[in-house]
């Protein structure tokens, strides 16, 4: 499921989500953006974005590129 909670996902999936979250955080920091600013620019809720960056939420490829 696209938005399944991380605790129900396969360990390999969790590892990929966490790696993506770390990379997003790094890139966001380089861009000088807050989580709220990035979430708004990507068209998502800040709380949801925090979960993505923390590796707890799944995000679509479309949102990653936004």
C-alpha cells in the first residue's frame, strides 16, 4: 500500500525509506529550506513530510520530483 505505516513494511522497504529520508534531509539542508517550506513546495502536508524524511511514511515518485 502506498501509505502503509512503516511498522508493517518489510525490513528492506524500511531501509530504503530511511535512506531516502536521510538524502531528502541532506538536500533540504543544502537548499536552506525548512520542512514546512519543502512540504509546501511539494504539495504535501508538513506532518506527512516529516514522516517521509524520518523514513516512516511512503511518498510517490511524483512528490519526490516536486
